[in-house]
C-alpha cells in the first residue's frame, strides 16, 4: 500500500562522494580566482546558469503537470519538487556573480561604453544597478513561486484536501507565465550581453528549450536511480516510458529552436549578426558546434526512437547523461568564445566547477527527498499514476 512505502535515505557512501566532489568544485573556483581568473569567471557563469536551469526547469515541469491535469506523473512529482530545492543554492551564486561583472561584461566598464554608441543606447537596460536588481528579482520570484507550489503539495499529504491541488493549478499558471518570461530575460542578461553588440529575438527560447531538456534529463536520472535503489514498484516502467517520450520530444524541440535562430538571421537579412556564428561554426569551435547538435539531439533522439528503448532503464539513463553533458557543451559554446576570444580550452578550470556544481545539486536533491514521503500519498491523481498500489 502507498502508506507502507519507506522514506528515502541517502547512503553514507554516496553522501560522502557527493560532498567530496562539491568541495573539489568549490576549491577549484577559489583557487582559479587567483590562478586563472580569465577562465574561472566564465566557467562559474556556466555552472551557475546550469544549476539555475535545473531548479527552474523542474519547477516548470511540476507546473505543467498541474495546469494540464496530468495524472501519469503524480507518483514521480516528489522528484522534480526536490530538484527545485537547488534554486536557493543557485541564488547564493548570484552574490558571487555580482563580483565578476567587470570580468565578464564589457558594458560594465564606463570608459568602454562612452566610446561605443551602440552600448550607450543600451545603458537603460545594461547598467550595473539594474542588472543586479533584476538578477536578485528573478531568484526571489522563482523561489517564492516554487516554494508555494511545493508547500501546497506537502500540505496535501497531511490533510488530503483537494483544495491544495486547485490552488496549485492556479499557482502553476503564474509560475509558467512569469517563469518563462523572466528566464528569457535572464538569458539575455547573463549570456547574450556577453556580446552586447549581437542580439537574437529567439535566444531566450533556445535557452528555455535547453534548460527544460536538462531538467528532464536530471528527473530521468533520479527516477531510474531510485528504481535501482528499490523503488521499482513506485517509479514504474510506464513512468520511464512517459519520461522517455518527453526526453525525445524536447530534444527535437531544442534542435528546432537551434536551427530557427540561424534561419531568423538568414531570412531577416541581417548579415552583421552572422559574426556570432561564423566564429563558432568554423575551426576548433566548429567541431564543438557539430558535437553540440549530436549530443543534444541526434544521439538521444535516435536512441529513444523505439518503444522498447524508451522503456529501458539502461538506455534512457544513457540518453539522459548524454543530454546533461550536451547542455554543458551548449552553454560552453555560448559563453567561452565571448569570454576568451581564442581557441577552446579544457582543463581543471572547466571541469572542476561543473562537476562540483552537479554533485552539489544531487546532494541537495537527495537530502530533500529524504525529508518527506517519496510520493504524494494523498494526491487525487495518484490512483491514475499508481493504480496497482492505490486500492
């Protein structure tokens, strides 16, 4: 029965490994600030943005389930709810990012702006006080919206009152509208303004698709991982199958947005905007751009085409891991050419912050999962999601 499902507890071994990797990542960032600040700042931005996307993407997943009255996902909802717990930790990174503004963004230098008419025309938006205020405002909004939804979900475990579901349907509408809009603005602020002379009207949607795809991949990894830990009767093959379909669909959506951004510049006849892609699509960066499409679309899409592979724990886990790596590469290609302006480089300053961030994210999620029931035991849709255990 549902009430007999044991609570999740992270093993001591996994706990220690995740804490060790997190510490290594943090140490890499601290040392890098003194040894290689020109590389550590952009790599911190990538990791910070990545962590933010995981938390917000998981929140959007939960919100979409509520507004669509989806029943299939009720049993796995605690997983994306737990991932939203990474948002406050990403918000802490905001304070650190503020100190790196002058190292990352040319528009933050007054003397540069005064000599550039294009940058002067953008100072209403691109100025330090407003940039910092927006960044803080984004996180305040995202954390409040996600906390409200998760809190109502947990309250329903106590009372079983359907009013909490109805409240979350309403709250989820606000989360989707405000979350999508502000994340697009955040992608303009944090990533596109690295090259403030260049712009793309679809840039926010491209990043939104990558953010949601990476969050889906993390949900898949956690669900499959929990199945291996003894929760196969809770997180069933049907759940894996449905997640596989979403993973395949949104990998296609990502490549659609990736192509669309190129197409917009072409059929709008804006040749000056092609410089952004010329640098990234030729030479060493060109090889990475090709690999980017392979990792974020071709491989996972091909792997998950058949029904059998979407129902295979092993295959869908492999596809999810590839997509997490692919999303990092996607952000690397967006950030590093603007930050370095040289050939791509890979080393401890690139790997350390990302591995530490990802390990920290899993540590937060595992500990959050252990605080509450691993399934929403009194959710009205649970009987649809787990009919064999709900009688």
